[in-house]
């Protein structure tokens, strides 16, 4: 047993030894230890280096609010930085390292920053690195030069780059009462609500329920408080209507009583259990919430208050009582309130010597004098600590007489030899969730603290959260809150009895001792009291500005220990009372949240995907699949040894020479039906559909209300009142919503129903000179000759016994047919078509060949209908009917939309016979050193087998007028420059003779 | 945020799609009044307080709903079917008048 570990007491199991490493050195601890308590038991004093000055730092707290002892935990190749050592439960094989030090924690080169403290004061970055350049050592350029060094020197742990193999999951939960915090108040609330039959959830961020009962050394109902807590938890655990969530941080309070929580399911285990995630994100909808989140003890602000060995009083009490660890052997206390006296007694009992208690108050109650006597500590009433001594561990401190009415120091300082200094600056209720829920905190002058506001959502507070710091009050308020939250009546039964040391909950209004030396307010961001005053002197009077200028409270601990002292110092500088200075609003998350838990299952194997009916066939026949949104589509059907380019060139060439077939099942398909269907389509499309004959299809264009192009596709008239609309794959959902909006909101009088039928139909497009012959051999029940099935005609027939609908339309520019069958027969029909095509040399082709043929034809897709282009820009003005208004018709002729210098669709041919790149700029004159003067950009490009050239579609300023002229591509990212010829977008078969046949 | 769909009951906002400001009044389709069209497409009130909004229950019954939401508190004071009053009844113009009175 190490000398710092007590023989009995606390939650640790001294018979179970656990081995772990910290900064490469092997350590042992016990089951129940945190990394902080295990290291403290071994006499470790140095845990980290501070953010800016690289000062040595020790443990300040024992809980989630720890600002100093941040570590990085390594698991395999994955590193998680910035975890408080106080929140890491040790397990065999744990590997933790310290942060922000080079080359080692004990010998840190950047500690010289301490000497330059004047330079690194508040606003250092703004003053030094922003604005114009005056001389060599100022301004933005200087920042660009220094950034690398500063980012390396100032900071937290570094994130890893390895892929996180851990699993995360999300749970949605509903309950009547959510209790946040499991101290005496929370436990009573959960019990009272559960007794009423309510569905209760109890969450606590610690692994062990009980809160202060685990370390207060009080008794409840005659038993040690920790035993009472364990008994109550066991009762709750046995009930069907209670769910206990240990290691669960409730971090967000949102509208409608929706709360977000993070459960650390397996971080404390060497290996997660079977099927266990690392973290679980809980979205909890609670009818009512009991906030029993307790309070944070505040540090006092005095010179050297950040030296390793200076710790919050309750934290030391916790280490002694809950973990059986003494933070020092000769302990001194410095306080402005009564609560620290209990810590003195606890540490004395645990075996430490309490050498002095310095209290800023000149008068002390007899009860406190009695406690001090019990701790055998010498009392220095009306004294303050003005300095601390030591390097990487505390060796002593200096006391001086202090007048708390005016903050002056009197007489000579006196030295005290101590290896640990406990401080207590009063308590701040943990009101973060209540503040997130909507209302402003209220300052209470007696408690010198912000108390929770009146609820704007359905929550009830209890215990220290409300500023009621005694256990008896916590039990009473907890029970009342639990009853009220569950809708129960007040009860006559007795409350548990409590034996506790007495104490006044109100501290003296002292936050800072002004003496020479650096006094830290925000330990994690290295903000000193002087920084706050400097900000005030430089004119920052709003607390919001103060926060941003000094970065007070903006570190990963979100100022849990520093907000109120910072505010008090600011208020003093302004000469205003604290409530007039105000406080900043707390925002989620209460504590850092893993990104993985927010993503949960929505990636990797569990990401939803959409597969066409022929998906398995594509895979079995050598397709390389390509993900397009949620869809998977064949990119190429590569032969062995073929590159992607060789494959698509072969597929496109074979289609134009013989025939090709492509899966088009992903196109959006919407059934538009009803007496007013034709009228509706006339309003939705820019061109006429009421004039379309039954059994014919038409290409249609939709605009948005603002007159810009929205989507295109063909719509088939299957009956007088029955249309089948097709949309682009990407816009299927948006078009459906667009139609529903107009039917539901704008034209509810129209008798039209729209139904998404994308998944009901399988589609195969077969095109090429041999396409009709192939169809003729396998289609029964109809002819497919030119008379029966003209361009844009529709027939119904059968293929291999399956009813099909065939429409003759073309995206490739070849004579082509789209064959639709019920989705369940998709593969059957596809196989029959492929079989029928064999004698004709039919090939299957993928998206690359499809894209190549559409570029050759100059058809537009989403790359050109990009939300900025008009119908005219895309040369689709022939589709704008003048006979009727349609969506977008009123706005499409605005000045800006018909200007002559708009980006217009053109074709490009590379004159240097080299590949072009999507996104490359088009310029009139190339200037490789200083690229400028863009007149447009490439939207799509390919090698065209039909032309034997590298071609592209592009949007170019005044493009139509530039046809026949030369320009250049300028792509400095990929270093591609070269001459191009601007041509019509219709590269291939511009008069359409091939598709008309 | 929860929206109580008259068909489906209280549902999380994740099931809904915001379909725009409920105060817009679409001019007559044949109208060439550019000012009116411009106001319909671009002008928005951005009130601090109650706001008339159109939400679609896109992850449910797909109905469009007329929702009055407080932009400061996210409190939803009423939800009704859009189709009830053809989408541009008194509801929209009353709120607009109210907002203009305040300004």
C-alpha cells in the first residue's frame, strides 16, 4: 500500500490491483480508482502544462470540471485527447499520456513563455497579428509566419488521424420523469417518483451513484451516507419502472423537454462486451425533469493559486473519503466560507496533518472553531494566502493579515510549510441545463452565486442546484420534486434523519486577493485576474466581449470553475454590482461530446442504401458500382485488364455501332393522376402537356418560382387522366415535394393525386442501331416498328411472359427504347433483353458511357441545371410556352436573367488533345503565374469515341456568341492549361437523324 | 421541437420539412405585376415572436401544415391543415397586418 493510500474506506477495492501506464511509466491502482486518484495515491503532483504559459499544473478538482489534468487516452492507433484524468476510470492496459509538453512533462521547453507573460496577455493575438503591416513584426502576414510555432506551443492534446473503429449507437427514450444527478436530492427524487408508479430515468455522469453521499462522511438514517445511497440505488435497480444510467452526462436541454445525454458504455473496460458500443447517445423525451445537478466549488484567485498541490477543498475531501487517497501530508486550507472546515476534519481523520486554516473572515462561529480544533489546525482568521512556493509540487505558502472590507493586506507575510493547499471560494450551483432550457440565471447576494431561473420548460430543481447546500434540504427538496414531477401529492411520511456538521451556506464576498504575481481565474485558458482588468482598461465593458477578448471560460471546461470569479473581478473593475454585469448564457454541450456518438449508426454498413432490382445481376456480371446519393449504379462493366476509360469508350462505341443496354431504374417516377392532371402539368412544366396524346411522351422542363431551371424529364400520358412523370435521379424527392406543395398549398382546388412510384418500376434503356431488331425478337403482343412505335410513342406488350411498357425516347442520341416492368420482374426482363441482344453484339453499359453519350449529344443534367442557370442559358427557351403561365414564368424574364453576359451552355474541344477536367476555369488568355479572368467553367468532360477527341460541356459568359472562337482552360489546382475551341453543345448528330431513324 | 400533426399526433421536428413562410401570397398566375411577384418570392417578415409557417410532415402523412411558431421560444401555438382555407385565407394576411402595425 502506498503511503498516500488510507487503509480502509471509500469505493476502491484494495484487493484488486490494476496496471496501467502514464507517459510510458507503469503504475498500479485499484478497482474503483480514477486515473487522477490512482496517480495521486502514487504521489504524482504534475499532470499537465498550462495552455499558454506552459506552467506546471496539478489536480484542481476530483470531477468533470477539472481544468488542469487533461490527458490523452490511447487505444490501439486511436487517440482521444483532452479527457480530464478525474473522469478516466482505470482498467488493466490503460495507456494515458500528458499533453501540451515538449519534450516531456517534467522538462518543458515552452515553460519560458512564463517569462514573457507581458507579451502573451489578453488580446495578444489581436494586437500582434491583425491589421495592416507596420514593420516586420506586426500584422496578418506576421501571423501567417508565426502560426505554425504558436499552434504547436499553445494548446491542448492533438487529435489522431486513424479511423475510429469503435461502434456508437443512438437510443430514443421516453419517460415521465428524468432525474439528472444522483446525489441525495436526485436519489430521493427518483425514489419518490418511482413510488408513484412513474417511468423514471436516473442519469449521473459518475460511475457510482450517490454524489456527495459517497464522500460527505455524514450519516443518513443512522448509516453512513454512502451506505444509504447504495441501499437506495439497489431498491431503484430492482424496479421495472426505473432505468439507471451511470456514466451518463446529460449535456443538452432542448425544446419540448427533449434532453441529450452521452453514456460512456465501455470506456472503462479493457475490451467492450459483446455487442457493446463505446458510447451511446440518448435522446430523451421527458414529461418532467428533476434537475439535481449539485454545485461546483469555486477556486479563490490569489498569486500562485495554480501551483501543483493547490486543490479545491471538497476535491481533497473526496479523494480522502471516496478513494482513500491523501493529496498531501501537511495540509493548509484557505477559505471564505464554512464548507472547507468539514474537509479539514475529513483529512485529519484520514491521517494527514492539517497545519493551518486561513479564513478571510475576521469573525468565526464557535462551531467552526470547534471543527478546527477537531482537525488540530491552527486558525488564522482575517488572513489570506498571498503567495505559494515550490516548483512542480507545493512546498509552502505565505499568509498575510487581510481586511475583507477593502481588500487590503496588512503587516508582514508569514511562511507556512505545507505540501498541499486546499481552497474554497464558495459554491456555484450547476445551473447549465436550466440556463440552456431558456431562462436567465438570477444572482443571489447571500449565496454569492447565480441560482437557477424560473423554469420556462417542465423542470423542477432540488438540492445544491437550487442553492440549498445541506443534505437535509437536499433530501426534502428531492422528495418534493420527485413527487411533483410524477404528479403525486405531498406525503406525510418522515424524511430520513441526517447527522451532519453544521455550517453557514453563505460565503464572504471575497473572490480575489490582490498581491504581486500571477493569479489565475481560468486555469485551462491561462487567463489571470490582470488579464480581466486589462480587458476592462482597453474598453471591454460587456461580459460577452470580455469573454471573447480574454477567452475566459472558452476552454473545454467551459469555465465551470472560472465564470463567477471572472465576472466578480470584472464587476469590481467596472464599479458595478455583479448582477448588473450579467452572465453569459450556458450553451450545450455541458461537457465535451464524442462526434462518433452524434453520427451513431448513420455511416458505414448501417448507412441506408437504395439498390435497383437488377443490382445483384450487375455485381455478378462484373460491374464496378458507383454511389450516387443513396443509390448504387454500375459505373462500368470492365473486362479484365481494362482501365475505366478503356471500358467506357468500348461500351459507348459498341452502343453507337450496335446496341447497348443500361439500368435506368433510379430515375424518379411519379404517377400524376386525376381529372385535372393535364392542367396541373401545364402549370408545373414550362411546355404544354394538355395537348399530349394518350400513348405519347414529351420532354418537359420545370422552373422554380424564381424563374431558374429546376428539373427535367419525360412525362408519359398513359390515359386521359393518368400520367407517369420521370425526374432526374437526384431530384426525385425534391420534385415530389414541389408537386405536393403546389397541390396542398397553392391549388388545393385541383383534383390531382401524386404518388411516388420510383420503386414500383424497373427500367432498362436499350439503344443503338440494332436496338429495334433486338426488341422485335423478344417483345410479344405488340409490334415495335416505326408506325406502331414512333419517336416518343408508348406501347404495351410482354417480354418473357412479363407485361412491359415501352417508350421510344433517347438520352444517348441513338434510336432507343425505355422498357419498364414491375420491379419484381426487373432482373427477369433485363436477362431476357440481354439474351435477345447476344446475336446482335449488345453490350451492357454503365454511368460513364451514359455520361459520355449525353455529353456528345449536349444534353443537360444536374451539373448544368445547377440552381443558377435559366432555360435560356441552357438553350431550352424553345420549351417556354407563351400560351400559358407556369411556375417561374413571371420571374424568368427579369433583367438579370436575360442579360447577354450570362453563363451559357457551350461545347469545348481540347485542341491539345489532352483530357479536360471538371471544374476547370475557361479564360481568354492564359496566365499560369497569376490565374485570373475566368469567363466560365467546365461542367462535364469525357473522351468522345464518336469524335475521337477530348470534349467537355461548359458554362461560358455569353457562350452562344463565342461559338467558333478559341479560349483556354486554366486549372492551377491540377496544373492543366491549354487551348480549346468553343463549339455548340450538340457535338454529335445535331439534327437527331440517328434517334429518329 | 415537437409538432403535433393533426393526423399523426406529436412528432419530432426531424420528421418535418420546412416549406417556407406562411404569409406569402401568390399573385394571380397570369399577373405581370412584378412587384407582387418579387414580394412573394423574396420578401420575408422575420418577426421576433409568432410566425406563420408551412411545414410538411414529409416523414409521415406528407400533409402540409399551417403552423404558428414563436421564433423566440419555439413554442407552437397552433397547427392546422393547409388545405383547410386554400392556403391563403385570413390567417396569413392577419398576421402580416399585425406585424406591420407593430413596425
